């Protein structure tokens, strides 16, 4: 999302601004699951105590502590301003290697597989980024950005009308494109125009990111739908999976509405961290 924000706004700003909305979104998911478990227990049946067995707190603590420390160090380094998101990602990779080594699961074969997979994904992302950058340059060279600015200026509602139009278009594109293409192709075109109209860059970036979150669930090309289809038995119809994700899409849209009504949810934490420095 940082490709269209001003140089004064870093990726870390967007990352910090997304923390509170992300936590609230998780809380909404949990609240919905608790509601379904209470009102429709047949959909979320509880395991009997005999199947659960006794809780081994020492084993549980030993399993949870290392990844929690790793996540805390990565997030903490960004929040404290010690490392950029890229540097924090390197810290996380090194920490993951150390954990794999300590658990005896780090082998040359597995390291080679992970390296090749990382190179493939990175190459794909960079090829899309290069193509999107060329498209954006040509688009601006022919005055496309001025055309979009003129269209936005003529919309009813001014800045808010333009913002809502962009959000609706991004939401609809999430049905047929994944978030990478939308970020690299669409956002660099409409983002600078919206920023020139006076919208807060951190708030706008996080709002678009929340909107893009729906692309993981919206059929027919939602990533999460493919994952669910691959792990569910053939007796579960694809249409059933599509219906099952509708409440979660509604939750994500509700989070968008909440962040729009109370923008301080996004802007408060960055202002507290950087305002005190």
C-alpha cells in the first residue's frame, strides 16, 4: 500500500495504523463464532472432555512461547522504530530458522524448498510490480490521471463521493482479481488522486487494505475459498462454502463502516507513537 503514499508516510505508518482495526476485526470474528456456538450448537459442537484429555500446561507453554516471542520481536521492532518492516521481516526469517534448528526440523532439503518457493513468489510479485509501474507511467503520460481527477471532481459528494466510488470498485474487483493485482495496478492510479483531494494517507491506505481483505473470501477467486475447498471432503458442496463465508464478508464490511465513522481507530496509534518522538 505504500506505493502511492507520500514519502513522509512509511510502510511502518500503515502497518501501525492497521493494528487496532486488525485486532478489532479478529474480535468481531471471535464474537460471531461465540454467537453461533451459543445459538446454533450443532454447527460448532464441543468436544467431550474425554476426547480432550488433561491439559499439559508445560507442553502447551513450551509450544506457544517461541512463536509468540518471535512475533513479538518482529512487531515490537517495528512499533519501537528500531527496524523497518523489511528489516523486521529479515529478523522474523532468521528467528524462524533458529526455531527450526532448535526443534531439529531444519534440513537442507526443507531449506532448499523454502528458498525456491520464496524466490518464485518474489519473482511473481516483482514482475507484476514492473508491469504495473510501466502501465501507470504510460497511463499518466497520456493524461489518464487528469481524466480521473476530473471525473472525481464532478461526482456528487466531492471527496467522499470519489472515495466511496473507489472503495466500491475495489470491492467488486476483489471478486475477479487477487489483492496483489489490485494493489499494483489500480491503487497507484486512483491513490494519488484521492490524496491530492486531502484525504489522510494512513487512513486511506488502511481503509483500502481492509477493503482488499474481502478479496480473500469473495467468490469465485478468493484465496481462502481455494484453501477451504482443498481441505474439505467432497461431500461439502462449493456453494455451501460460498454461503458460509457471507457472514465473514459482512463482518469485514462492518469493520470498514466502523473505521469510516471513527477514523481515529486508524490514525490514533500512529499519532501517539510518532507524535511523541
